[in-house]
């Protein structure tokens, strides 16, 4: 009886959780760190090269959003 309760408790504790992809999280952190550094430097050529290095294409929404943010930051400076 106690074993059955423990099994149900464990199953309920795991319900709805997805496995963590640590590699993907590290890659995203590395990409964001690189992009933030470039945003601080203000070099659009380096920004575009880095976005391509991380697999973004000019047609992707991420590309457009990153350039929009970069331009807004340049206008504020």
C-alpha cells in the first residue's frame, strides 16, 4: 500500500514537466551574451555576422526583431 502511494506521488510530481535541454539553454545564453556585447559596441556588420553564425536568416522574425532593437538603441544613444 505504501509503495503504491509513493508511486502515485512520484508520478504526480513529474506530471507536466518537460526534460531540460541544458545544451540549448547554454547555446541561447551564449548567443544572447554575444548579441548584447555587439549592441553595446554599436557595430552592425559584427551584429549581422554574429546572427548568421548562430543560424539566423534575414527572413526570420528573430533577425528582424534584433535589427529593430539595435536601431532603437542606436537612436537612444
